[in-house]
C-alpha cells in the first residue's frame, strides 16, 4: 500500500502531516511511504531525514498524488488537486466538512474515501487519534505567548528594590482544550487568571489549575455528546456580554476561544466592550479562522482600537510547528494502526466501526455522512 505525504500548500502552513519517526513506523508495518520533497522543511525535517527512515522522496507532486492509495495531509486538499487523486484511494486530513460542501462532493465524485480529522468521535478508543485536541492544546499555549509579547507589561508579580510590580490580570473566555491550556500557561507565567465558560460543569477544571471561575447565570445551557458548548440564544448572548463586560474592563489580557462546531464563531466581545477596556491591554482572538469572537478583528492582523491591541493571527499551532507536527502525526498513526491489516499490510475501512462511521465523509462515489448528506 502506497501512503503519501504531500507538502502543505495552504499559505503560511509550517506543519507536516507525518514526521520521519512515525513514517518509519509505517514503513515497518509494511507500507510504501512516499514524501514530497521539502514537505518537512518548515519544521526542520530535511529530505535526507525522510530518506533515512525508509521513505521515498518524490519531486513530482502530480505523480505523488496520483499513485497513492492513501494521502495524509493537515489541510483540506486544494479543489484543483482532487482530480489528481487515485480513484478508490483514502484521503485523511482536516476537511471542515460543514463549510466545504462543494469540496466534499468533488471528493465523492472522484470516488475518494475522505476521512475528516475534525470528526473523529470523542470516545476512549479514539483518544490517540484526536487531532482537534492535540492542536487546540498548542493553540492555547501560543495564545498566551502572543499576548505576553504584545502586552506593555509583564505577567508575573515581581518584587524589586524599586518596589513591587503587580501581576497582570488575564481573562479567558471559553474553557475547552485551548482555554484550559491558556489558563495553565498564564498561571505558570505568574498571571492572575479568571475564566468563563457557558458550561458550569468545567468550573472544577478551571479551579484545579489555580484560576477563578466566573459564574454568569445564562439559564439552561447544554453541551453536545462530544463535550462541545451548544449555541446560545440571542437573549443568552446578551446576558453573557453584559456579564463578562466588567471582567474584560479589569483585565490586561483577554483571550477568546469560543467556537460552535461546524458554525461561524460567535461574537463575544462587541466594539463597545473593547472600547471599555484599559489602554495597553491585549485581546487574542483565537478562533479567527472560523470568524472570530471579537467584533472588528481582522484575520492575520494585529490592530489597535482605542489603545487596545486585537491579535487575530491564524494557525496558532503552526507557530510551534515541530511539536504540532509530531502530535498530529501521532494522531494519524493511531488511526492507521487501528485499522491496519497486518497480514495483507494495508488499511481496511471497516464501515460498521464506530470510529469510521463518525469520520468518513465520502465513500464509493457517495457522500456517506448523513448530516453532510442532508
């Protein structure tokens, strides 16, 4: 079975889908692994590193894609490359399926079995494959580092002969994986941390990291079976904004992480709320690629409004490409190992398996994931 790793074409992408040490494990399993020349260069891996672990380095991208039985990527495939994929092949990457219906239909028309890494079920058997978690973890860390870099003060308290410098106040909105890592990182750097989430059930996790959980009564709030927050009503959104306004005004750093799976990120901070913040404070709008939580934030820009910096940079995991690539690569390896036939030395799509049912978008010329199909 030929498994290929093409170079990521998305602008600014620094990660690679498979690092050499895990590519070597695929080779040991019996796969023939091909890697596009330069695929790992942005995170420090040379073609020589890949060749040394038993893979074949290919310079012709079209040849690489058309000959592969399985394609491993981070980003969704460019639409113009779908026709180059081998019919009957398996394609694994983030696909953003609810917002990329045309791409999903093209993959189906090409008779490609497309697996979406966003859709891996959150069950114990699939934890090793959970790429959303592995990347969000790093995004939360980077968000704090970016905030510290743009802030006009330090995060920790510092006692000096000239007096005491008080610790900065950090307010984190959204306590998923990214939010929890942001809390942990800000606390390690010595900040005074508060956090809010629509799900009161996460209060204990916030407190276990040494932060204060902010309670705002929004009425009945639920979460999906996978642990994601459900969308708020307009009335609840208004209550939420009013409730967090004073915490934003008191903070030196606000980090927003709120997302609703498969939908545009909700606006959490309005322009009026930003205007009420201290001059010199910093906002990091982490989910900017899905629309952002801050009114007026601009994708891939750092702007200033009324003395408040709004940092809205995409692909935060890509700012630490080495660990981001390693963990994503391990997620892919876990998925492949779970469905690898050791005797035949190939990947078997078990259509009745809970994991495959949850993440397989197209198969045998059809869109097979029901929510997408509808």
